[in-house]
């Protein structure tokens, strides 16, 4: 089974510490000590913005051997992808966006144009939304299962537009009459659909439309039954689905050095950071997010957050997003990634702070070890392709 490795691009801000609220790179506005935007020695603006820093991360990931880069929700990832396509050569852009905010026919037009401009480097990470208060703040008042129904209809229309010169559709939420892709762009590749969600409503959409079903990291034995269920649901519809995992890494030369540095950073998490995380997570109706929270919500001691070999559930204490990450030497981390691969995962979306330096570290020190651990038949196949 061939693998693909994506690196997360830190849209919004980045920094060298575990806690996201202490970031000092790539922010939307200048603060003392910030890089992009920064200040010249005379105090004047240096002329850089957050996209200049993110472009450096994208280039680093590309040079370090990553096949793609995740552009998470936040500052508009569609716009960022268009800008970054001009800064890079081959890396794919996995754009995370909610079907809520764009009519499907218009999203298809945007995708076809971006495929043309980027030479086919666009993929989609379809988000359905997990916090009702945040959804309502943007004008979306649908409840959980209805949101997934809308996402399913959205993807029905996308598929129909790509398969037909003209396409009409009438669902409970969307209606389309004689829609089509822009003239001259109908041959552009439809973006792959990378999709996640643990609820029954989400799994129905995944079985129908997902090319890659994404998970946040958990112990391998906890995820195996779930991916088997998704595989079975897709098979009933005559489809095959690949599986991916989104995971943070904290890798150093030795396992002792990794745990020691991580502990030092964890001890710097203050009450302000903790309150920020609780506020961000409050009110979510995401089943997947609830699974993540359960791994750390009743634990505060650093040691109690170690839930398996090189698995630490404290990342969710410091920043929004995945709770569980891999911690250890380069060899440790490569071994754990290989275990996920051998369990059926072929897409890896990796991250680490600061994203610039860690893209190079992981690309140089960890990915070659993972590739080397593949069966000889797979390695030979990759050589032949190359």
C-alpha cells in the first residue's frame, strides 16, 4: 500500500511552543517579537504578512518530500491556496472548507479554475461543522444531522457536475437546474474528497463520497473497528475508501530528549491557555471531538496523559484540534507511523511546532525511516514510478 504524507500549514499563526496562544509567527497583526508581520530596526513595518511565512513553510514541506499540505479552516484557505500555488512547484493543497458557505455549483467552478491554475494540485477536506454556536454566528442554524445531509447533497451535485455536461438536481436543501462547469475547464480533475466524522450521519456521507476517510489519532486498536465499519459501509455502495490520520509529532534525536522538552513546554501552559482551550471546545456537538476530549479531560499530570508507547494525549490541553500525538526519537515516531500504515492508513497529515523547522526535521529524519520500513514490493513499485 503506497502512502502519502501531508504537512499542516499554520494559517493564522505559528510558534515554537506547544501552546497556540503563545504563537509569534504569521499572525494577522504585529505584536512585539512577531515575525511576519515584523518590524525593521527603525520600527517601521517590514512589509511581510502571515502568507509570507506560510509560503516558507509550504516550500520547506515541498523540499522535505511531503506530497501535500493541509490548509485548515481559518483565514480563507481557498485564497491562501491560490497564493501558495504560485510559490511552489508540485505540492498538493488539501483545502479545508465547509460546504455550508458556498453553493455547490460555484464551489465546483472555483475548484476547476484552481485546478487549472495550479496544474491539478487541489484536494478537498470537506468540513461539516462541529460547534452550533460558531455555525449560528456565521448564519447556519441547521442541527447536526441536517448539516451532514446538506454536505451529502453538496457532494452529490459536485459529482454530477463533473460527470455530466449539464446537470440538474433537486434535494431537500439544494436545487440546481442545468448546471455545468465553466467552458474549457470540464476536463480538469475533480478534487479528491478527504472527509471525517464519527456519527452515523457522517458515516453515510463518507460511504457515498469519501475518497479518503480521515481520523484524528487514537491508539491503533481503538481505530481499527471504526475503519472496518467505514470500509463495510462503502463496500455496500460498491465503493472503496482509503484511510488517513491527522497527528501531531514531537520528535527529537533521542526519546529522553523528546519527553524532557515536551514536559518543559507542558509546564508552561498557564491558566489563560487552559481557559482559551475550554472556551474553544465548549458547546461542540462533534462525536469525533468528544472522543478526543475523553482522552485528556480528567487528567492533568503529564505522566497520566501518556496512553501508550510514544502516545501522549496532552496536545489538546495546549491548542485546538487533535488531542493525541506521537512523542519520541525519530526512530520511535517512524515505528509508530508504520504501525498506523500497517493497520490500513495510507494518508498521513502531520504537524509540529514550529511548522517551518519541523517540516524539515520530519522530512529529513522521520519520513525516510517510514519509507524504508515498507515491504520490498512496495519500495520497488515506488522506484518504478519515480
